[in-house]
């Protein structure tokens, strides 16, 4: 009975195995410590399997069934195994012994994050979904696609059928459908829920990994611990890790790609991984297209802004490679959408002409509800109260050449949200249901910035 209850974790293992094979083929990811490597591997696995199913179904009419799912997952696993054997295994590097206080802090951060992650998995394995978008959008789309056996389901392509947001990017519904098909579950089974719960530990590990790179272990551990205990991030069902919203996956795809592209010396492997992740981002949500464009523009601008050298062209090459892969994903999205008439959608793009006139009229209406969401104790406790204080006190810890790109990346989802609020017919309501989720989408670069500020506040050891 206990083994049967844990069967839904097999889908998580499938994505993790596929992504681990890809990570083995990418040297810079392969060299990361195991736990942090697994965070990137899970994201790559979801991008590879769900994105591959989308492309094979749309362009080659391959059915969304178990043989295609297993074949897509097996390909990188076999390639990674061959690479591993070719290198004749791996040798453990001797790690320096850390001070006991630092070891205790890292253990505390890992224990708190792990405890909350286990709680999320336990809840996902035992309860049905109760969030709005998880039931209205993602689960409904997953059922349509699985029943039709194709990403080009007739119900999406016939205008007479009522479907909410029929042109919404279905990467996460495809992952859900793959999990349900893999386990042979009924259409009402919630075996896909652990897929969403797995993004929470991935999110914490990404924040730790980025902070660890630029400012060291101690600020990184404090930052991961702070993120773990923010209620909205870990416990909220309407956008946080406890629900089936797509904002946390989008935050992970977008944040992980940024961390790879903003390295001092990005390599081709970083560009490939970042391209796959940005492709997944734009196939996850409508705003993912804009965020992928922001990420690439920030990466290009950062490299060009740094001191010119003979290696500038070499450093631009990985970003260009990521842009090509993201462009391929966008072409897939555009081709899929071409056969789907849009209906029952807000259609923000058609309202952009009203953006500037509405800006001055609505600005006074937007600030109070936005501030109200950020100071709500139930969602954020003291997080947004303390953030300005920490940044002011630790401003000397901000890393030159990286802080500004990270700040721009954290602000990008908020800028997209402001544009939507300025043209929406009920912006106050829209703020109440989306502002926290937009903050989440840009939270990985924001948390790395927080770690830098903490490094400026903490005494040196």
C-alpha cells in the first residue's frame, strides 16, 4: 500500500533522470555538487520531455502515449551513461572543512527547506488539487491533450467549443499528461501533483547556487533559509508551491537561465542549457515570451557593457546559442497557435494602444493595492519590510557588473504586470490575484541580490 501511494513520484524520477542525462553532457553543470546539479537536471528534464512531446506531436503527429514518453526520457539517459563511462567515472574532490558555525547554518537551511519540501510532497500525494488555475486551466488542458493523444486537440481548434485560454502555452499540461499516461491513471487522478511540489526545492537550490557563486556560502545559506520560511512561497495554493500554478515553474526556468547566462565566462554548454530553459519559460506562460526576451537582452547588454576585450565575441557566442534555441521554441509556439482560434481570453495585446493614456489616470489606483499585497503578514510576514533596510545597510556588498542586471531581471515581471494593469478593465482585482505571482516570477535574481546585501551586512570570517 505504501509503495502504491508513492507511485506518483515515478514521474518526478522520470524527468529527473532525463535531465541528469542532459546535465552529464554539459560540463559546467556536470561539475556542480550533486544536489545543486539535480535542481538544474529537473528543470532540463521537464523542458526536454514535455517540450519534445510538444514538437513530436505537432510536427510529426507522434501520439502522446507511453512509448514516446519513455523514448524521449531514455535518449538523454543513455547518452549521459555513455558520456559517464567514456570519462571512466568521476573523482571526488576533497572539500575544505568549514567552520562549525557555517556548517550548522547550512544544515539548518537544508533542514528547514527539506522539511517544508517533504510536507509539500506528502500533501501532494494525499490530497486532490484545490487551487483555481490548477483545476480551471492546467488540469483541463492536460485532459484534453491526453484524451486526444495530440497537442493539436480538436477541442482547441474548433471555435464553437468553450475553452478558457485555448492558446495558452501547454508545457506544464503536457508534463501532467505525461505523468498520467506513464502511470496509467484515470482522468480525475491527481498523480501529477508531485511534479509541481518538486519545483519548491529546485527554487531554493537555485537561489543558493546563484548566491554561493558570487558571495559565498554564509549569505547564500541565510538567503535560502529566508526564502524557505516566506509563507507565500512555500504554503500558498494560489500561486505558491502548494498549488498547481505555473508561476513557480516559470520563476525556476527564468531564474536558472539567467544564472547561467550571467556567469563571468559563459561557455557553449551554458548557452545550450540556458536556451533549453528559456524555451521552457516561453512555453510555460504567456509572459514567458517577454521574460525570455528580457533575459537575453540583459545577458547581451551585460557582456557588451563590461570592459571590451578580445574575448567579448567568445562570451557573446553562448548567449547567441541560447537565443537560437529560444527562437526555435518560439517558432514551435507560433506554429501551434496558428491553428487555434483565440477566444475567452483577455487579449492584452489589442489594448496596448490605451497604455499611455491610461497610465496617468490609473497610477493612483494601483499603488495602494500593490503595497497592501506586499505588507500582508499572511503572505510575506516582514520580508518586504526588511528588504529595503538590508539593501541600504549592505549596499557595499553588491557585486559590480552583476547587481544591475539582476535587479533588471527581478523587475521585468513587474513591468509586464504594470502594463497589464494599465489596460485591464478591473486592475484592482487583477492586482489582488496576480501581484504576488509576479513577485515570485522574478524572485530568483532578487534573492541573489539579497544575498549580496547580506554579505555586506555580515562580519567577515
